């Protein structure tokens, strides 16, 4: 049986690219969406419904997450790779104009799915079944963040903290947790940002362009493969050299 990958947020730009790439890599891919299944329908038509399984799921709801994990386990067995590619819509709002609820919504979508999936997979983790977790962050967790994205950036820092602590604690069970921090990626997520910011970011990048979803899914492919078995707690920055560590 093929290895099984779960991509949370497969309807998003990066998630969509990750689903396609992992199918190409030979994984049986299960993926979730909350709204807007259109992009996943396109993949089902392109690749065939036998290659992917699509689940509607509110990943901030523990019962729904448990139900999806149970369904996947009973149908395909253990989950080898989990990719966290879910995110909330972002809008450019200065910090003094934000409400706390606008922080909470981002915390919920960034942290709850990681925690709920980890708990749902605790049986296979405790059995030392090799499980790889891949968490999508942002380059703003490394360099100076732009103005107007405080709630988004803060939630990504929280996800980074969760991923690093998981990397330490789960390593004894043969599981690994790694991160990917893309720069600005050309996806519909940018639609709510000022066009001037997008253009300026592209112009200032050493490669003179913003990232594409396939740039990110290539790194996901590597971290999901056996070639990454000795990587744990690593954060791969994909931004064309815009920020260097």
C-alpha cells in the first residue's frame, strides 16, 4: 500500500500544489477543505478520484478532526505525513485598529489543527510509527515583519513554537516535525493585500519575483520523503534570498 499523506487546507494555493506533488511522489493523499472545494474538484478530475480523498472539515473543531483521522485510519491505515497548510484570510490592518478576536481567529486556525491532529494520532505516535509533520509558517517569523499583519504574524510565531516543542518531545517516538517559511507566495491569499506591497516585495527580492506555490511544494515533497529522515526541527526558508539566516 502507498504511504498516506494528509494535507490540511488542500484548497489553498500552497495546499493545492502540495496535493498534486505528493500524488506525483506516490502518496495516497487525503486532504481537507472548509469552504471552496472548486480547486480540489479540478484535481480530482485531473488526477482521478482514486488518487486523492477529499474531506470537508472545520479543522478548529476537535470532533471533526477526530472523525476525519478515524476515517482515514480505517480506510488507508496509518498516516505517514501531515502537512499543515491552512490559513485564514489576511488583511492589512494596523495593530492599533485590531480587535482581540482578530488575533484569536488566527490562533485558532494555526494552533488548534496541529494540536488536534497530533492528539488524534497519539496511538500511532506512541507505537513509534514514523510520522512526519510539516508546518507552514512565513518568512516574517525570521526577519522584520511588514506593517499591518500583526495578528497573522503573531499566530505564525505561535505555530513555530508549537512545532519546535513537538520536534523535541516527539523525536523519542520516531516522529519528526519540520517547518517551511515561504516569502510572499502568488496565491489568492494576496488578494486582500495592497497591490503596492506585493509589487514592492517582488521588486526587492534578489530573484525579482515572489514565490510560486510549486516552489513551496517542492520543499514539502523533500520533507515528506525518506531523504529527510534525519531532519527534525528544521525551518526551510523559501524566499529567493529576500531574508537570509
